């Protein structure tokens, strides 16, 4: 559904050009939940912005639902953003003067199709994400988690092909983050949405089907979640992610992993500070105030970093 | 709400705060521009301010500065509006609204806001000047000349500014939506505009540039004329440009480094300084505009003491209460008639003296314009008309014996020998304009007598030479100068009666300004040219308007009457004084509004910083200190730089005029210092109000701060 091929993007500063993306290739299938992780400056947000049609790129192709995005004019790009993409931002980007319900309807208003179907869908989304009780309130009057769930609902109102989420849990506490991730899972399961998420949060990423690791503007590695169900699968995937992140951070510039790798984590965390190794406990929404180095619950391989998710 | 249009309307309602700020800024700019241009183009002002005169030039120069300030302020307001609006626009674009679809709504919004605020500003400009001007008339001074008439052609300027405001805001709307990087639009509000750190040399270098620019701009025209024997074009004033560069560098230094040493307390006001630095571009621009406006305001207000103090000192120092002079062909009241008039007011005159003089033609070297702007120096055989006393007359009037050698003449100047530009020191021949007999002469120096040193130009001849050259002159080329004092006290009623009697004694042939020169007229007519004094360019003097500033300043036979000059000074020069007071008020108001708005903008943009500081446990005292650290420089630096730069510039101008400072100038500058102190006091009050308002907006309890202290 989404194909990114040989994507290049650089920023200009004066006469100097700084390449940020140096030939990115990947794809996202229908109903797939994919995350991109990487250290700061690795090009995650730039990649997301290129797919979002927010910023132009120099080379490569991005194909969404069979439509090539490069070369589209301003109106066509706007149409793509409105009809084929849904957006969730770290800082919510809700419009202050509109109620939660009105905010959800904004993409439809832009489209010019606020019909009964839209109204019904808005109500359904409000109910699905547990925000129907705040439908008439304004963003300033609701919590961060509720705002982000509103944003997720807004991203789905046009039934897009793909939801693009930029650090959706970045500004949230653990309880709200959990709720937002659940919203994504709901959207995928009940509305058939595909999600492409940029995050620093290994816990949030561990819910994905696949995580793309980005380093210095290239895809360093791609990790599949593997088979299995529920929290065990998620916990194991988070362990693998942390191992991969650690390896990536210690790799020399330009190194790409090859051969079989064992990302099982049985050692102390060496994850770089700029990638959150899961310093929060998402234990059903109850925060564990114990510091990270104090074991919380039963020790399992890698639990010192993974945290207990029961 | 089902359409984009209705969505935009709803969002506009939430943007009320920023819209009000934008409306306010535009309103103020247009109000000031309209008020100023209405005054500047008012027939009331134009009739009084001579065309090409220094006063009018100063008025226009300050207007240009104010206009520049208002343009910058409007651009700033527009940018501010769009910065706040950008998040909303960016979000809509991110969600799929194209710039092209948003543009009509945005243009409609900014057009409406700009048009309404500008139109309201223009409309309010007229009541504003009427109220202010009539308050002057009511509380300060009044005269028939002060009746304000408005030429509505002044609206051309307001209309042009109106178009600029609307054009710029629409252009800004277009530019905002034209950008291809939507992320930039969304995060525009939080975009920092740090200035490049220029090095600590920047401030001192700025001060040097400021001084150098002022000196260069002042010296350049004279140097140009000396070097190229040509009149410079107005472009030469661009040499003042280093002044503005210097000011910019001073402001830049202020924002980046501040002016206090931080060795002892390196972390003091760290947050305030950082906030300022990271919005450096806007802050520097604002400080610069405020400085220029304060400079304009101070320049305007200085006019009043500089005119009045010098005048007051001169009037008080006169050795006689009354001085008048007249042509012999006029039937002017003599000693007995004046005494009889004084008796009607129970007054008596004393020390009456009168002395004859003759009007002769002088030759001399002067600038003669060539083709284009160049000129050459040439000796003109009949250059100007001048009044010559014999030695005996000079002694009668002054009580001082003087010896002028035969074949020479002396020019009467003040003791300081300042303001001698009107005296002809290059004459070699004097001509009797009736017989055309000539007398070879040379300049023998100055005779010092402050009372007779004025622009009419008086000279002294040897008694014998005087008799020779005066022979055959008709009464219209001869005259008498008379002086007297009042016994005991004087009365304004008598002085006014005397003044009116004197005027009514003169014939229409004497209804002319002091610079109407019969010799020059004769010379021009002989050459077949039209004398400029006979063209409409010449200021008209009318016996029916003896109280106007033109009459009092320029009538050829205007007497010097101490009590009249003392009492009527404010009224005579009311339009001058009030216009400059008006300019000062307008510029000060604009500077205060800009500084206040800047402080409020800093507050709005950095509210989250103060909230974070509160969460980190900052005390009200600490927060207030940071607020002061922000607001202080915004008020203090423009005020300090604008005031001191203008004071120094004034001193420079006074000194450079004649190479010395006269007692009148020193007195005037001392009064100017007091005025500066008063203005500084007003600025301080506005600063206090601003800080108070900032604290209120941030919910900082100032009382709690006092308690905690």
C-alpha cells in the first residue's frame, strides 16, 4: 500500500547541503502497524514528513495506494493528505476554537462532506476511543491523553489508507500513552487502518508488527514482531528491540547488520539516552514509581530494561 | 459548521486576542500618521512655517522618521499576527486544505481587519488632533493664528499608508500559504529568531559609528560645497546613514550582551537575557524604532526651550525698553507724542535718544548659481542694502565711543561674534543709491553691541565718510533709530498702544519683510531680471495682522519692545511651539505604544517559560526580576540612547553653528536637561505600568513578593 523507494532528502543551510535521508526503501502493507525508531537526527521525522507530503524531497519515489506522490501539484497533494492519510502529532495540533467533536470532523469539513455518515462516524469514533463524554468540550479543557485520542479519532474520520503518527506518546504520561496505543490497535482491528508511527518509545513500538531502525539516514535494520499473541509476544519484542537499539548505537557509522543476530537482552541496559528503553511502567495504567534499576516484579531476561508490563 | 468558510469564521472568533492586538497596532499607526499629516499639511501650520525654512525641514524630517517607525511597527504587527495564525493554517493544511483554498478566507480576514483598523485610525486621527490642538489653545496659549484649519489633501498620505497596510498584510497572507514546507508553517509560532552574535566590539563600535555618522552628515554638505563649488543634492543626507547602523549595532549589543558586566553575577537575569536573544531580530528592530521615535520626540520638544530661553535671555538683557527705527519720509511719533501717549497710561519715558542713519548699497562677494547645481563666487557691485550709522550716532545710541578709520566700516555684532552670517564683510565700495556716488571702503572689524546685532544688519562709518556718502540722499534712503526707557514700570497696554500707533504711522511702501532689498531689486531690474521679492515666493507682511509670527519676526521696521516681546512670545510663536510639542507628543506616544506592545509580545510568546519557572519553584520575586529584565531594556535602552544621542546632536549643532556656545544656548540646553528628566519620569511610569500589567497577565502576586521580601 505504501512503497518508499530510494528516498533522498537533504536540507540546505546557506550554501551547504546536509543529506538527511540517503536512499530509504521500505513498504507498509494494508492493516499493518509499522514503527520507525532511531536516534535523534537519524531522519525519522523527515521521513514521516516526506510521506505526509509536508516537505518536498529530491530523489526517490513514494507510492501510496498506487499513486505516485512525487510531481503532484499543491492541490493534488492536499487531496492526498485529506483523503488517503490521517495524522497524529506529538503536540496534538487540535484547533483551540473547536470542540472535540468538531475537531474530529475537520478533515471532513475540508473535504466538504459533512453528511450523516460523517456525523455517525464521528460519534462512533468518540465512543470507540472513550471520549464521547468530552465531545462538547474544548481542547484546552481536556487531558493530554484525551486530546491525543481526539487526534487519533480525527485521523480516522476520512477512512484513510494510512495513519501517520509522529511521536504520538511523546507528550503523554504512561496511562495516556497506553490509551493512545490501544486506540491505534482498535483503529486497526475495527476500522482496518494501517499505521506508520515514528517513536522513541520502545514500549509503544513493541505493539507494532514491524519496526524499522533508522540510523544516519539509512535503514539500519528491520525487526519483525514474530508470532505469538498478547503481552508475552509484546514483551519479547520489546527485548529484541532494545537489543537491536543497543547494537545500533554501538555500531560504527555506515555499519549495517549482517548474518544472524541475537537481540536477546540479558545484560545491563546500554541503550543510548536518546532512545527511551522503556523507562515507564505501563502496568495497566498504574505507574510504578520505583526507579529503573530496582526490579519491579519477577526478574525475567531483560526485565531490568523492559519493565513489567503485566 | 459544515463548510470551510464556516470553520474559518469560527476559528476567527477564537483568534480575537491576536486580532485585537493587530487592530490596535494598525489603528495607532494610522491615527498617528493621519494626525501628523493633517497637522503638517494644515494651512495653519504651512502659513507660519516658512517654505524652505529650518523649522519646516525639521518638521518634515521628524515626520519621515515617524512614518518609518509606523511602517516598521505595522510590519511587526502583521508578522506577529501571522506567526500566531500559522499554527491554525498549518494544521488545516496538514489535514488536507490546500493553500489555494485557504487563501481567500485568509485574505478576507486580514483585509477586513486591516481595512477596519486603518479606517478607524484615519477617522480617529482628526478628532485626536482637534482635541489635542484645542487643548493647547485652552490650557497653554491661543492666538488668531492658532485656529486650526485642515486641508483634507493630507488624506492622500493616510490613504497611501492604508494601501501599504492592506497590501502588506495580504502579501504576508499569500507568502504564508505559498510555502511548501507545512511543518515550517505549523511551527512558525515557536520559531526563534536568534541574532548572530557579533562580538563584544559591536556596542562600542556602534557608538563610534553613531557619532561619526552624525559628524559626517553634518560636515558633508559644507565640505561638498567647498570641494566642488556646487550645492549638494538631498541625497547627501544619506551620509547620516551610519547613525542608523550605529544605533542598530548598539541595540544588537544590548540584546546579545547587555551593558552591565556579568563577571560578578554571571547568572543574573540569565533567563530574561536568553529570551531576548532568541527573539533577537524582532527585539532589535523594535528597540531601533523606539529609539528613532524617542529621538524625534526629543528633537521636537527641544525646539521649544531652544527658541524661548535664548529669546527670553536676549529680551531681558536689552539696555532699552523700546527701540524703533523708521525712514525719514514717514511721519512717526516723536519724543513728545510718545511721552503724551505714555501719560495717558500714567507712565513717563526717560533716556530718549535718537540718531540718524542712511541706507546705502554695498558691493561684495557672494555665491552665484551657474548651470545645474554648481556655483562660483563673484563680486557683485550692488549686492545689498545696509544701514550705516556715523560714529556719533553709534555713540548716542550705545553710549560707547567708537573710532572708525576713514575709508573703512565696522559691522555691529553681538559680543560673542556669533550669528554674523548676515553681515557683509567683503565690501569694497559703498554706493549712494540716489546720486550713485561711491565710497571705497574696507572691513575694519566688529563693533560689539548686542542690542543692534540682528538680521537687519547695522554698520558704522567714519563721521566724515558718512557725511560725504550721505550727501544727496532722499528721505526714503535715510532714517532714524530711537530708543527710550520707561520711568518706573512699564505697562502692556501702553506698549500695545505704542506698537499700533507706530504701525499706523507707516505708509504702505514700508509694508515689507526685512529681507526685501531695494538695492538687489534695482540691480536685478537693471539686468532685466525679476527680483524674487516681487514674486509670490516672498513672505507677505500685512499691517492688518500685527500679531502674527510673520509680522513680528520679519517686518522690516519691527520695533523691539521688551514688555510686548516678553508677554506675547508664546502667542506669537504659538504655532511653532505647539507644532513641535505636538510632534513630541505623537512620537513619544508611538514609542511608548511600541515598547508596551513589545513587552506584551515577549510575555505572550514566553508564557510557558514563566509557567515552567513557577513549577520549578521560582518565587514571585524571582519572576518579577525576570520580567523586569525583559521590560527594562525595552524601555530603558531606546530612551537612554534616543535622549542622549539627540542631546549630543543638539549640542553639536549649536556649537558647529558658530564655533561656540552662547549664553542663550547654554541656558536652553540646561532647560532641555530638565525636560529630559521629566520625559524619563513619564517613561518610567509607563514602564512601571507595563511591568504591573505583565505580572497580572502571568498571575504573579506582586504583594506576595513584597511580603516574601
